[in-house]
């Protein structure tokens, strides 16, 4: 009933199928998603995630240090902090404490662009925090 209007910058437009639906001449049936099954998958995968892992005192200190560093960068660059790194990435860095760019490259959330832009400074922050 909907089609993508490529000429209209990807907007949606109604197709000919939509007319009887809008008039109530035809019924539209949608499948309900089984939320119970979906949520169980989500909880299994997130239970081992670094984002939900509790940090020990030393890792928490490093995590907070990295958050402050990220906040300063975000202010300088006039962007939201999550654009630089998400909290989950900073938690993973706090847990792993990478000592080189190749170590940092293995952390989820650190792609080539962020590695090139922030990698050296991030390694310095990890080493400075101890």
C-alpha cells in the first residue's frame, strides 16, 4: 500500500492498493510479533555484553576518566558525546585497557575512522589513568 517515492527524496507515497484500504473496502491484516520469544533472545545475547557487565573499582575509575575526556572532546567539536564513543565502547576499553592501536582495533565500536581520529589520544588516556 506504500511505495518509496525515489524522486521525492525517499519519501513514502500511497500506491493504488491503498485506496480500497482507506475506504474500508478491504481489510489489512498484520502479523503480531511474538515479544516473549524476541525478548528472551535479547536477554541471552545482552547477558554477556560488556555494556551490562559491572566494572570493578579500578575499571570504573578508568571508565569515568574516559567519559570526562570524551565530554571535553564533544564540547570542543560541538557534537554529542555518543558521536565520539558510546558508553558501551568506553566500558569495553576500561575492561580491556588496550596498550596499542592494534589492541584498540579489537574493541567493538572502534572502527578505522575512530581509530585514526582518536586512537593515539585514547591510548594516552588509558595509560595516564594507570
